[in-house]
C-alpha cells in the first residue's frame, strides 16, 4: 500500500515536469512568483551540472571514463587528462543549452509569448535535452575541440568575472541602503557600529591578504610580476576607496561609501591571488600545503632535535593539480553570485539596465500573493507576475548562465591548457594575464560608477 501511495505521489509531479515552473516548486516556495521560481530552477540545473563535473575529477573516475570509446585515443597520460576532458564536455553541454536558449528567447516581452512557455515550463524535455547533449559531447572527436573550447572558455570566464563584480556592487548597495534605512528608523548607533564593523572586517581581510601575498608569492630576487600585481592593485584599491567618500562624489552619488569599496577591494585581492595561483613557475606560486608547512616550521630548533625542512618549490612548470584553494573559493563566489542573481531584489538602476529588467522582489519578501491552494489532489501554482511584462530579460539571463558554464569549466580545470600534442596540461601566462586584467577592468568599472555622474552631469544615473 505504501508503495502505491509513493507511486501516486510521484505521479502527481509528472504534470509539473511537463508544464510550468509555477507548480514545480510551489510546494517548496508557496509565496514565490513565477519569475523567481524559474530562475531558481535554472540555477539548480547549473549547480547540478557543476556537481557532475566535480564527480568527473573524483579519484577512481578515470578508470570508468577510459571505457568511453575513443576518449583516450592518442593520449599518453590518459589517467591525468581524462578528468580534464570530461569536465570540458559536461560544461560544453550546459553552455550549448543556455546559449541556444539565449538566442530563442530574444525579444520575449511577456509570458503571453509562446516562447515564454518554453522558458517557464517543459522541464522534463529540457532536462532530457541537457542529458542528451552531455552524453553526445563525450563522443566528440578530440581534434581541435579542447583547444578551441579553452579559448572560448577563457573569454567567457573573463566576462562572467565582470558580471560577478556588478552583482557584488549591487549586493553592497542593497546592503548599505538596508542598514542606513534601519539607522534612520531608530537605534542608529547599533546599526552604524555594525556597518563600521563589516567595513573594517573587509579591509582587514584585504590587508592580511596583501601581507600574505608579499610573504609567500614574492622573492627578493624573483617574482617581479607578482610584486607589480600586488602593489598596483593595492594602490588602486586605496585610491578608489578615497574617491568613493569624496564630497563631490557623495553629492552626486549618495549611495556610494566605504562598505561597497571594501567589498570591491576584497574581491580584487581574490582576483589577484587567483591570477598568481596560475603562474607557471612554482617558486612564485607555492602550493597551499607548502605555505602551511612554512607557517608551521619552527623558527628555532633545539640541537638534539632533527629539523623538518619544508619542501621548497623548484623552478619549472606547474604540475597538474585539481581542487586547490583558489578553485574552492572561486566555486564559492560563483554559487553565491548565482543564487543572488536568481533571487535578488535590486533597486540599482544600473544593474537593471544590465539585465534589461524591472525591479523584482526577493523570494523571501515575495508575499504579496500566494499560490492557489486548490483542493486535495489539485496542482498548486504560484502566480504569474509576467503577464504584462517580463521581470527580467530571458535572453540575457540564459546568456549569463552560458558564461557561468564556461567560468565553471575554467575554474574546475584551474585554467590549465593542453600542449600542442595534448600530452600534458600546464598553467600558462595567458591565464594569468586574463585574470589580472579582469581585476583591472573590475576596478575601472567600479571607478566609473563613482565618477560617471560628475563626468556626464546631464545624464540620469539614479
């Protein structure tokens, strides 16, 4: 009897898999709107594919992947490279899926458009399409496939890093506005202290990062590039922070402040560290294990105790290594930005212009309407809030997920690139320059948001 009830319960979800998001997650998010639920489902699909890509790098998976016909042809060290190839193919499938949808959804104005039904529903068929593309990708002949996808992935990941910055700025603005409003409502000293504490924490973490960079990623007679990266980005972050609180800037941009600047500074330090972690020379790019051993090494050793000397990295190309610290941090930042982009409540017109959207509500605040409860056995649906106009650009949202798929591909493979004969994978200087240049572009974009009202006084930036 229990089995029958279980089958009946499962069968009640089948109409949802073939219809809209309005019923698929209604039981989990009864107070959410259709536009929010749809974005959450797509975000979940991308996160699920990320987990699958991570599994491809798990120990022991290489033996299973080698069984795929033609997957290890003409590869000398297939055990080391097969995970790399698998991640590329999983990410390729997701990138193709989201790119096709970004093209299909161009100029969708409301949920009355037939294409909106495809965007908000038919989940069973979309999941089946993803699985089909993913399986087919494993049978693509190698040839120039990986090399070309590496170049595309580098450009796409660079663009997604910039989108992450925009989302971080939007988050900082929303955070700052929320706490300032609470300060004005009452108990201002408490909220001011909290705001000051968070700002101080971010700047303290950034300062600690700079010190650690100089200690572990520079040498007195080497690592000139790292010294330049650290010093230049630190000076620019200081300059941007000062500019954000200048009276002229505050007059035209009252929402700017040190909280936003501290978050951008910390993000810039992360990008700087990520770039240095891709340097080919190990002497300028110690592993996390080597850094820990240097910190743990005693400064003074008794005569009767044998010293344990930490392994000093030797010059030469970086060996293949998965799951290092910068990959974990990169995935964490990606997940947070992806979830925020799916449920965000933005009053920042610049972000709305980027996403071509109107003001939307966070799922937790989406309580103006609830799904119809219906009678027992009926499908519950969340209200459709896009009949008069879409809440965000469907095309841009899918394009952002397309870039996110490429970013995940590059992050999980540590931006390694194959040699001409695909015998080895190494970290090369182009990946370093792409990452460090993305930090400079991020700082320029943030600086522009501060000074744009002064440079173009006749334009409305509110």
